[in-house]
């Protein structure tokens, strides 16, 4: 089969860079295939995507070696405007690509720039809206759409150009589970029904294992492996060496093989994993369920107290409906729920950024409505979803000292706290660097460092893993654990349940402005029907543990692949 895109010995260096970002890459993408591209941050994935539509090197400059052709067009010889007819690209943040005041104008924009006749534009708009399931939204302002809908609109804008190859660079990393599912389902449908070739960059291992036809594994600018999801994701050791997270199913059975229990082929998706678990239950010995410590009952007064909280926005939306909860000193609490569940509204009441329509919120037994934002800043540190929204100084050091200076701390105290905080966050060596010159993961650590310098009792992390690869996410969560171990009360808001099993103690599940569940993590994660009803995805290890419980008739409240693997031992020969 003739390839739709071909890369031959491609290497590339950005201007003023000594090191190549892409190193001697040869790859073919075939018509109608779904190719997944994985690799750690800095591997060169985004650069490879930009090279396929000519932006690298035509826009960025630099030194380029080798050849790339797409639909028979050489990406060096063909203008970017011409290549855009054959290669469409959707970026991580849909906001970057949406500029118009209505959905139909957004789709028409690129077509108008390419001088597509008016009648043809009018005929294409309903076709692409139907393809991404946004019919009836023609007059809607794009800013009024949900995250998943915005990303689907960005896909529709690209589809209107009728490309042969659709490139998606981390299209779900900033979406909640509903939005993520919408995008993956839409892309797979376009691939299967319209035959569009797909190249998708994503850290969503479980989804990539399910949807991709082939995988390309990139690290340090080199193509390390190319094969099916089964071939790539079953190489668990190689993936972890490069800071990539394999699907939990693959990780579980790899760890079982490490216990001298042979498995011919490590499964990478859930259905074959469940089937293999049945077979293993007859071949291997299964230990009784481990005994886990019951979380201690909290007897001390709550640090945060919410009583019958109701909040109604000016447009009439009731975001919170009678929420009551206590959070005690030293707890590590996870708050989960889909977009619109009320999580952010609840946290804004903790910070006194919103006033209750009814009910009360207390911090250290003081009603928040009587406290100023600066008073609360001494008790509560808040790490926003996008660290760039909290950064506005010209050096890392100035950013960390800013709040301390404004709250009147002595010069000596400012120096001591700043130095300690920067070193704790491993930012001392870059203290004189402009924050925006650092990677996103480091910028998040700057915000955390600034908060640590204030020495608050409570630290809130709002979607701290959004846009992070596995290594970056774990790095931030490890910081949250260190804070918890130092006695801080930690609250994390996230959709990524699989990341939190080794960190959180208590889980609060929210839905439609109410608390649906408040329980220790081992209980909460095994309420899988309730989680799925709120469009939250239980970790595969939890689903496998429930299958094990079904096979043995015993309760296995397990959370991680390691815990599950520990239950298997080789059967002793008689």
C-alpha cells in the first residue's frame, strides 16, 4: 500500500540549538490508519507533527535534513498554505484555534482564506458538523461550548479543508472524561467511516491501546519502536525506563510475570486482561486479600467546615445544592467529578472568591465572609490548573518573594523562606531565570514554591496534572505527598483517578452540585457504578481486582497493579 506520508532520514535542529530535536527518523503513514505517537516530554513529538505540515522548518527556520512528503507534496518545496489542504492539525488547547463569534463562522474562516467558493463553504459546514456531532450549534458562540465540544469544533474546522491526514497533538490532555471520550470516539469514527488517516500524540495509554492501529515510540528525538499497541505497550520495562506509563492492564500482568508466573502475551486492553485473569486463577495460587489499615476516626475540630452550602450564579445556575462537609487537619482529600459538578465553585468558597447564596464556610472556626483574601492566603495555598495564570514576575525568585513582601514579612524572614522553598522545589539553580522560559512542569513548581513560602496549613491543587506527562504529574503529586507528610492538609481536584491511588486517603465524589459519595479511597474507588454514572473512569487495576473478587468469592479492595500482582504466587507442584 502506498503511504500517505513518508519521512526519510529526517533530522532537525531549531535555530541557535546545538542538539537535534529529531534524529534520523524514517516512518510511513498509510491511508486510513490510526497511528499513535507516544514519548516523554521533550521527545520531539510536537516537532515531528509540525514537520508534517511544513511549519518546521518553513516557519521556525533552523537546520533540516532528509525528506518528508505528504500526499506526494514535498514539505520543503510546497507552501504551508498548500500543505494545509492535505494536512490538518488540532492542538492541545482548542482555545488557540478558535477566534470567531459563531460555530459556522469558525468553520468558514479557513475556507475563506483559501478562496473556497461561497456555495462550497455553505455545503461543507453542515457535513463537518454532522461528522463531529455538533449539528444545531451553527449559531452558538464557541466560548459557550464545553471543553470536549470546543475540541470537536477545532476538528470540524480542520475537516472542512478535507485533509488526507489529520494530526492531533495531545487533543484530550485538558479535557474532563466526558470531553476526552467525545474526542476519541469522534476521531475513531472519522477514521473508520471517512477513511481519514490519523496521527495522534497522547499520554492516554488506555485509550491509545484501544483505538490505535499502530504505535510509534519516540524518545530523545529517535524512533525507538514501531508496532501494534500490543507490541509497544507490552514492553513495560522499556516504557517505564523512558518515563512513560503503560496501560494498567499491561503493567499488572508484567508485574505478575516478575513473580515467576509465565504469561505468553501480556494484554494491553481490559477485555483480554479479564479473560487472562480467569485463566490465571486456575493456574496460579491466589493469596487471601491483604489486610489494610482502617483510616483513623478524626476527633479534632475540622480545619475546613462547610454547612448546607448553596450557590446560585447570576444566570440562575445552581452550582451547589446543600453541600456539607468537614475536612480535618492533616487529611489528604481528593475531590472528583465531571465538569459542572461543582468542584471549582466549592473551592472558590474556601478561598472567599465566591459568597454563599445560603449556608456558611469556616476556616479554623472563622467564617470566610469575615476574612480578607490576604488573611485566607496565610491559611490556604491555591495551585491553579494553569500555572501561568499565577505567574507575573520577571524571575523565579521574585515570584516566590512577591506575596511575602506584600504581607510585610521582614527581609530576613523573606530570604529564609524563599531560599528554603526554592531548594525544596529544586528551583534554586534557576532562581534568576524568567518563569515563562521554563517548561510547564517547572512553572507549576514555581507556584508551589511561592505557596510553600507562605507556610499555609491547607494546600489546594486544582487539576495539577492537566497537560503533564506521567513523569511531570508524578513529580507534582510527590510534592503534594511531601507536604502531607509535613502535616499539611492537602486537597486535590482531578479527573485522573489512576494517578491518585498512592496519594489520597479520602475521596469526595461530586455531581450536579451535590456530594454523591464521601468515603476512604479503598471504598470510593470500588464504587465503580457510581463513578461511571458521573463519567469517571475507574482504574483498570480496580476493575481487575473486582473480577478477582468475583472469581474467589472474597473482597479484594485493591487499587494498584502492584497490589494486584502481589496476590499471585506460583502454584506449588504436588
